[in-house]
C-alpha cells in the first residue's frame, strides 16, 4: 500500500515548479518590443504579434512537459510511451497561463493571475503523477482535479481571447484547438488511456462552429466564455458516457444539467 500511495519527490517537483514560475516572473522586468509577423494564406492576410510573453509560454510549456517526464521517471517502470499522455496537460497548462499574462497589464490583477496559474500548474503536476497508478488511493480525486483544471483553463483562455478582441480567424483557430487538446486529455483520463481521436475531431469542429456563432454577438468576455464552455462540456460528458456504455437514460442527464447551469451563469453573472 505504501508504494501505491507515492507522491512526486519534492526535490524534483520544486525544481520544475520553480523554473516555470520564474519564467513568468520575468515578464514585468523584461521589456522586449513585439515583432509583427504577417503573411498571405490563400489570399487571406494573417497577421499577429510575437512578444516576450509568447516566447515564455513556449519555453514554460516545454519545461513543464520535460519536467513532468523527469518527475515520472522516479517511478522507474514508466517508459516514454507510457508517460507521454501525462505530458500533454502540464504543457498546455503552463503554456496557457502565458495568454492572460501577456494580455493583462502589469498590476494587482496580473500578479493574482500568476499566483492562481502557478497553483493550477502545481496541481496538474501532482495530479498527473497520481493518475499514472489506477490503484493509487487518490486516483479518483486526481481525475476530478485534472478534469476541473482542464475546463477551468478552457474558460480562462476563452475569456482572455474575447477580452483581447482578436479577429475571427484567430479566435476560431485558437479556441477550438485548445478545447480539442484539453477535451482529448479529459476523455483519455475517463476512458483509461484510450486515445479518443474521433471524438477529438468532432469536439474541435463543433467548438469551432459555436465559436463562430458567438463571435459577433454583443457578449461580455465572461458571458462569451461560459456560453462557449456549456456545449463543449456537455459534448465531452456525452462522448465519455457513450464510450463507457452508460445506460441511455443516464447519458444525457449530467451533461445537460451542467450545460444548463453554465448557461444560467452566463445570463445572470456575465
């Protein structure tokens, strides 16, 4: 039982976590002018700015993935093929934190986002370590935490992108891609390691359509994020229930209830 209740070694965990937080902590003190990149794709002008926050996001994402692999090597019996699924969520989590940090002005809100984002990264690293062992006493809790973190980050990214007033092309490209990756990982956790490629494609296409439909509505960033998250959450829940062979009367109950609650929150809070 003692081996089944193992947690990450504090020395490895602290090194990886400190490296990620230190990377983002440099943003207020490093002023690098953004560089505009523009090119034509099939007659469509695509232009975006690359700044220091984007670079830090890529670096921290790579650090989180490599650090998670290093932490998992402590178990000894895990190969790269086995550890790879556990690298996705930490990389996406660490990289996603850079989106709001690159948009929000340096101030109290910026430091709050950094603190909250750092906590999410830490929980993700610990949760992924625990999720490698289905016999671990905290395995169900780890799955719940990783699922909640995934959807929370999707909501945060959707709100941030809406607040940044990005063009439709970028909004409809970034959000479905982010949601598809997070949804793939959530389904894989629920399905015991199976790669749900078909559901990932379906989720990405549906979220793209919902994003485009909501883009021109006069919605606040919070309301936009909640209305986008509602059908996306329901889709993941229904897909998971269908793959697990849940009875028909129970397939749609929980996803539709949560979707309804998110829509009500969007109406009264957004």
